[in-house]
C-alpha cells in the first residue's frame, strides 16, 4: 500500500453559504451525545445538550444538577431520562467539565398562593417532575412539560432558545383545580458554589451579587461575581481578575402582579433590590380572568460589562418576544455551518447513525472557543469586551474557552476549515490576551488557568498563518494580510517570547497541574532546556518540573510551529523583534559554523534536536519491539535515574513514544525502519496501550501511513471510531475538551486528519461515507479576483465557493482505500513535504 497523504490547497475559505431551508441536517443532530457522566468524570463526554448559535456566548441548558468543576449543569443519567426533575434553566459559560462556571444566569418556574414561603429557592426543593414524553432536544429549541405537585394538576410547558448573549424562554402555565395559585418565575442570582482546590479538595464559597427589580419595565437585572477558575489565575493578574462580574437583565412580555427579593430561603415580598450571597428575585403573574392558561415570554440578556450593556445586547439581538424568531435565527446559523456538508450514504440504518454522529461532532466542535465580546454602543458594527486580565473594557474581539493543549491537534484545523470568517477575531483575541497579560493563552477560562502544558497557541498562530490568515506578502499566491503590521508584530513577539522566555522562578516553581499561587506557566522548564552543558541540555528536568517528558516533546513541537510562523511573518518584522537570538543560538550551536542569526533555522534545529535527548535506544520495553522509549527522568544534575512511569500528561511512555508529529522520519528510523515501526504500532494497539479518551493518542492511528502501511491506518481509524463514538448519551468515551474529541471524528469521517497541524498536510485515512460534498464560501476578506482563488483547483466560480467532493463508493462496508485520485489524477505519485 502506498502512503496516502495530500495537501489541501484551498486554505483561504469562508462565510455565508446559502443554505436550503428547512435543513434536514439539523434534525439529524443528536444533542444528547456525550452528555452522561459515564463511569467517572474522566471517562465521559462531559457535554451538555444546550441551545445557542455556533460559538455562542452563553449556552442555555436545563438544570439537572448543580454545576462546578467536575460537574456539568446537565447530566442525562438514566434516572433523569426516565423520571427526572428539572431544577431550572441556566445560561452557562462553563466551557468543559473540568473547568469552572462564570457569569451564569438562570430562571425557574413555580406556583404560589401569595405566601412568601411558597417561593422555593433551594435547588433540590424547586425541582419539578417532567411530564413523561414531553422533553425534546434540538440545536436551537429545547422543550419540556413539567408538573406542579400538590397543585390540583397544574403544569407548565417550557420552550427554550437563545441567541449568542440572550436566552429566550417561553413558559405556558396551565392552572389545575386549585384556583388560588398564581405562577411565578424565580431568578437565582448568586449561589453557594464549589471550588476545586489542588489537590482535589472541594471548597464551598459564597460569591456576592446584586438584584434590582423594575416592575414598571417588566424587568429584573442582577450581577454575580462568580468565576470559579479565578483560583488558578496567575499571580500577576489575580487582583485585576478579582473584579470580574457577570450581569443579566431579564425582560418579560407580561406585567408583574407582585415581585420580591430572596436571600437563601428567605423572601422579602415587594422589595426591589438586594445584594450579597445566595440572592435572587422573582416576579409573580396572574392567569387572565377568562382563562386557565398564561404564557410568559422572557428574554435574559447577559453581559460581562454592565446591566446597561446587557440591555443593549438585548436590543442588538432583536427584541421580539416570539420564540419562533429566536429559534429560526439560531437554526439558520447552524444550518449555515452544517449546510456546508452534503453527506450521502448507502442508506443503511447504521450509516444513518454514523451520519448523526458526524453531524453532531460538527455541532460540538463549532461551539468553541466562544465569543465574549459585545456590541459596542459607542460605535456601530464594532465590538468591545471586558478583560479579566486587566479589569478593563477594550475595543475589539474576544473569545473564551481556549483549551489549546487539546484543540491545537484537530479542533483548530476544523474551525479554520469550517468557520474561517471567525479566525481573524479568534486570533486577535489571543493577541489581546498577550497585550493585557504578557502571555498568549494556554487554557483561558475568562483568565489564564495554566492548565495542561506547552505553549500551543504558537501552533494556532502558525497554522492560521500557514493556511492564509494574515502573514502574507512573501509568496506569489499569498492573499493580502488579514492583520496589520502592528498585529503581525505582536503575533511574532508573543510567539518568540514563548520560545525564548521561561516563566518567572522557572528553576524553583514546579508549575504542576492546577498549581495555585504561581504566575504564568508558559514553557515551564525552558530555562533548564537551554543549558548546553551537563545532562540537562535539551530536556525539561524532571527533578524540577511535573510532566517533564511531555513538556520536552511539546516544547519541541511548539518550536517547530514558531519556526513555521517565523517564515510566514514578513522578514523585517521578525528581524526587528527577536531579542536575545544571538545569546540563545550561541548556547545552542556553540562555536559551530552554523549561522547564528537565523531564527527559523535555529528553531527548526532545536525542534529536531531536543526531543531525542530523552530517547533511550537501549531500552527495550515489552510493547516496543524495536527498542527505544522515552525516559523522562533525566535530571539537570548529572544523576539520571530512570523512573519511566513519570513525566507524562494524559498519556504514558507508550503513547508519548509516538509523539513526534513534526519528525516522523527520525522516529521511524529510530524504530528500525518502516517494517519494524509498523510492527511496533500493531503492538501498541493490540497491547491496549492506545488511550483514546485523551488527546495524545488521537493522531496515532494515522502514523502507520508514514511507514507505508496505510491499510493499518484505515483499519485502526475505523476501530477507534467504533470503540469511542456512538449515537447515545454515552457516545463519547472521553471529555469533549472544547471540541477536540469531536474534531477527530469529523476529520476521520471525512477521510483525512491533520497529524502535524503546522505542516499544512493531511494524512488520508478511511472516509466513512460513500459521498461527502463540502462547499466553503470564499471569506469576505479575500478579494474576489485574487490569484489565490482563481488559480485554485477547488474554486467554483458560479457559487464563489471552494468545493471538495470526497467519493468513496461502498465506504460504509469497505474500509480500505486502494488509491487516491484528485480531480481524476492519481495522487500517489504526488510529492509532499515530510
Ligand atoms: C452524572 O451522574 C452520574 C450518576 O449520578 C455520576 O456518576 C456522574 O459523575 C455525573 N456526571 C457528571 C458529568 O456530572
Ligand atoms: C419518579 O420520581 C418520583 C419522585 O422522585 C417518585 O416519587 C416516583 O415513584 C418515580 N416514579 C417512577 C416510575 O420511578
Ligand atoms: C403542553 O405541551 C403538550 C405537549 O407536550 C401539549 O399537549 C399541551 O397542550 C401543552 N399545554 C399547554 C397549556 O399549552
Ligand atoms: C461577600 O461580601 C461579604 C461582605 O462584603 C464579604 O465578607 C465576603 O467575603 C464576600 N464573599 C466573597 C466570596 O467575596
Ligand atoms: C406587598 O405589596 C402588596 C400590594 O401593595 C401588599 O398587599 C402586601 O401586603 C405587601 N407585602 C409586604 C410583605 O409588604
Ligand atoms: C437582528 O435583525 C437584524 C435585522 O433583521 C439582522 O440583520 C440581525 O442579524 C439580527 N441579529 C440576530 C442576532 O439575530
Ligand atoms: C459506521 O462507522 C464505523 C466507524 O465508527 C464504521 O466502521 C462502519 O463501517 C460504519 N458503518 C456504516 C454502515 O456506515
Ligand atoms: C519567585 O520567587 C521569589 C523568591 O522565592 C518569591 O518571593 C516570589 O513570590 C516568586 N514569584 C512568583 C511569581 O512565583
Ligand atoms: C570550538 O571549536 C573548536 C574547533 O572546532 C573546538 O576544538 C572546541 O571544542 C569548540 N569549543 C566549543 C565550546 O564548542
Ligand atoms: C533562514 O533559514 C531558512 C532555512 O531554514 C531560509 O529559508 C531563510 O531564507 C533564512 N533567512 C535568512 C534571513 O537568512
Ligand atoms: C537506558 O535504558 C537502559 C535499560 O533500561 C538503562 O540501563 C540505561 O541506564 C538507560 N540510559 C539512560 C541514559 O538513562
Ligand atoms: C517508508 O515508507 C515511506 C512511506 O511510504 C516511504 O516514503 C519510504 O521510502 C519508506 N522507506 C523505506 C526505507 O522503504
């Protein structure tokens, strides 16, 4: 079997494909995939079945449990599904199960006789049983019917939709035989919440907030200082971030007949404002004199800036109270994304299930990162945003939920492909974080959280630049720069800082996972890896830093990414903004004759040299027939002690022995060549060493192809898909991690995967469908007549789109790919960069 690898040249892509409405693709999405706890938080999708547009700021979800780090607001357990209770409806910003909540809002229906104690605030007590068979989940509309116990058969039907910053809920109350009862809607505003303290200690805290009721405007506003991951904020921004506040303004289409403020379980009838811990507010309504039903629409606008900004967002996102309008707008936004695909299968029921898993993977992947900028009242059609890095409001774009250690692998490549119109803003958001804090994001959840390792924002920037976003100007086919000279300068300065400046106190602070009371982690251990003498040269010292082997390998990949970026940024910008280059190259090259002033060469050389400093070719671990394994425990001092189980991030020595995506030729050579590498790969899979629930294993099925054994890639890709994904609430074997779990599936189903994201090359696997047509509109920032478009073999002038049709007849039952043709031409003779 020949290796099958190719480059997609259509890298400048985007916006607004005319979708066909109604789009049956949307009804094929199953929002329940990946939404149960599974056996343990680490073994489940950790997703929620929420409604919001792609990349929406708040996602609205039915509350089945109290959310905090390790617990999502929604958990589709069997008991919930069959006979569960609903505790409210929450606009959440929790980006992943292992991350904290911030700036949430919520609303809960109830019935009252007018007595204060009828207003039920307690989470457990306020739960209402679902009426069997009424709950439905869609991408833009959730609905359920709830029964009020001991009310003579009263019920409420709830529909929930949302635009990016505004939740829209419709409550239709139906009175039972007890005519003394009136409906109310309660807005919990602050709550007791649970922090996750290192190591693994849960601690309850009570964030403060305010509520204000304006009965004459049918409006309730509130604020809440909860930002659970503040505890992880780097020291230098922690004080600024302590001012973080989320705001909401809920506007009702129905007049209040009464209202009040709550604190804990206490109720102050008629009060219009309150502040402090565990507060909330409610509004009461009356059934019309001639009817037993009452419909109340409420739209809950959110903001990170102020209550006034929330009101502004309310109007900016269209102030109609018809929930169908909100639903149609949000469905259209999803149809515009998912409508870029046309999938045809052999029509078998199993293939339809696969199609649902595929479309749901796209639905998951297009939720992150999510926008946190807001329309700027001072300037039409522009955005501004609150930054917790410096407690200030700035002009421009901002996004949250950068789980970059996960998403640099395939999620970012998928967003580049499917949402290119968002890329400039997502990149600018990272540059803003750098400007406001001195570092690019690593795991941004409103603030940096220092979670995971590596500075893989370098990879995001390099991949965006490589795929046509912005560096520009150096090659004939390059489009005009997306970014200004200032932005390109910032981009380069930030990436070079990652590659050249260790964190504060690097030789003393461990920077372990979730370590509190430290500053920005960046590349912890970089300073020891600079040293050219002694045994520390090139690796992160395990006697100082956690996860040292993973760090060494990840930093090498990041060096490779920064090298790629350096060649794409205009040379004058690089030349003028690369401090300490000579010092670093002198350390690295000694007095060899290699040029000391070429940063591209230096970073490529360091990326090629450093990972192998950990390689022990005498080691012969059982699973690695050809010898060669990573031994992490080499320390900076001259006392190497082998503790081969130490030093890895969400993987082990077997997984990380395959973690050389930027240097596969060397890896295969060190493993004794193609044949013995293939044999070792089979031992890796057959021996159960693959750990697909976490990201470091994701690329491994594709590695066979580098050794000319593409048949095994095809087999293993199908195997991994089958073992780790299905169309049920348990259908994700690992945490979604901001889309990476789903991005793997989306690419694999399409038939290719970005093993080395900054190579621009995809490795061909095994397409799952007979036919998949992808049509990506040319993005607005590319001039229509530009040479990069007209010369592109995938460009279709009549639709102004890039189009790719992947035909794999009988793929549903036949996993093996015999040959690859592109536009009728045999691809196997095509040369590709390694
Ligand atoms: C969901 O509930 C199950 C059963 O109570 C529990 O084991 C699991 O940890 C929960 N998962 C999440 C994500 O909260
Ligand atoms: C459903 O849950 C309610 C409240 O927890 C309980 O009283 C009832 O017995 C349950 N019904 C079934 C069929 O399990
Ligand atoms: C509530 O929804 C159910 C369908 O789930 C419907 O049969 C019923 O008529 C609705 N009730 C009201 C008051 O609209
Ligand atoms: C809430 O405010 C009270 C009174 O100002 C203060 O003592 C408490 O520490 C605050 N809680 C938090 C979590 O900041
Ligand atoms: C709240 O206002 C209503 C209407 O003015 C009044 O009847 C009721 O007594 C008030 N409740 C309290 C606790 O002040
Ligand atoms: C609001 O309506 C305007 C005018 O119809 C439209 O351009 C805009 O996209 C809508 N905004 C949202 C968030 O739906
Ligand atoms: C469904 O997908 C699996 C991979 O998850 C694949 O092995 C199988 O062939 C597919 N079946 C059909 C009928 O498409
Ligand atoms: C760095 O180390 C010094 C001395 O141990 C200590 O005072 C300082 O707080 C540390 N700074 C950070 C950010 O860790
Ligand atoms: C510098 O080069 C000379 C001649 O090649 C060599 O003998 C010497 O060891 C080198 N010194 C260093 C520090 O690399
Ligand atoms: C730096 O080296 C690269 C090859 O690694 C080369 O393409 C580039 O032209 C060199 N740049 C300069 C400024 O010499
Ligand atoms: C390499 O592995 C062998 C066998 O386990 C061990 O004896 C040797 O010390 C290791 N070498 C290094 C440099 O750690
Ligand atoms: C190993 O496989 C690769 C990919 O097919 C091929 O390019 C290379 O020539 C092979 N190496 C040898 C020594 O056969």
